[in-house]
C-alpha cells in the first residue's frame, strides 16, 4: 500500500473547559457616620508622644484605689488614659514592672512623708506634731492609697513584704522619738505601737471627720498618746492652733 503524500493529519480538538462558577461576595454592611460619631477613639501616639512612666503609674495608682489590684491591668489603665495598650510597652517591660513601680511610688510618697516628719529636726513634741500634720493634711500621705496597698498585700508576697518593712521602720522611728523624750525603751516601743495601730485603725474604720475638726482636737490626741510634759505640750498646742486657724480660713469646712 502506497503512503499518502502531502496530507497532514489533524489532531483532535481539546475539549472546552466549563466556565468557572461565579462566587458572589457578601455585601459590606454600611455603617452610618451617626453610629460612629460618639465612639471613643484611642489617642494616636508615637514613641516620643506616649504618656510618661509617671503618668502610667499615676493612672495605675488611681485604679488600685478605685478597683483594687485585680483592676490594675494594662488594658484597663490604657482605657483611662485614652490610648491603646501599645504605648505601655514603650515605658515598661510588662505588667510586673508597673506593679513594682507602683510599690516604689507608695514608699516614696506615703511612707516617706511619715518617716520624714518623725526624723526631722526639733524636740520630740515638735516632731510628733509634724507627723500629726502629715496625717491630717493628707497632701503627701493618702490614706486611701495606703489602705489599697495594704489590701493588695493580702494577696501578694512582694507587697506584703514592702508593707511589713515600712511598718517596722515607722514603729522603730516612733519608738526612737519616745526614747528621745526620756521614756525607757520598753515603754517607748509600746507607745509607738499604740500610736501607729491607732492611726491604721482610724483609716480602716473609715472614720468621718472634717479636717478642721481633726485639727481642733489634735492637741488632745497629742497629750493622750504621748504624755509629754506640760512645757513641751504647751508650745506644740499653740502651733497646732495656728495651723488649724489657717486651714479653717483657706479650706472648706466639709473637707475631710
């Protein structure tokens, strides 16, 4: 059989592919401008525009007072400051660092103010009077802050250790004040404990008194708690009277 010359074989045509199915995208829900107008927006920040460490600590301090240590969370504090959580990590390595800073802040304000008054220059009566002023004025010593830290110490070993160290230091300083007033060491320690335990109990019981009223009776507390001789007491009583008069003239009577 002779081959057929000049005729090319045709390849069979490929089968046509079926068209791809059309997938409909879900319609985006429209959000009206009115619905988002009142929503709080986090404050934009950059590395140099975040809140300072002190501002984060101050916000954490207020959360501790208002909600207890369980509320001291990065998200919660960021909400108070009006920023996102990312700003926190420009200032702190983590939440534990913030809690450590909070304890240090408490030592530097509440604890330091009382110790500075007791260890200041002057007679034992004058030094005790400055301690009364610190506790009554509440400018650097914040009793709510103090109670919040003590409540925190119930669940934190680190906070408990810090509070115990401060309490021991303050009682020792008070005892030395009474030694300087010529009491023997045993009686000085007991008097120091009575003064300090009385003050802690005063705040724990949430006694309600105006600041003016507290100044008006401060000399009675001083006489009863210290038993200082009359000549020491007389000079301090006059100082308390003068301070009380100034506070009465410059602060509202309802201030407590």
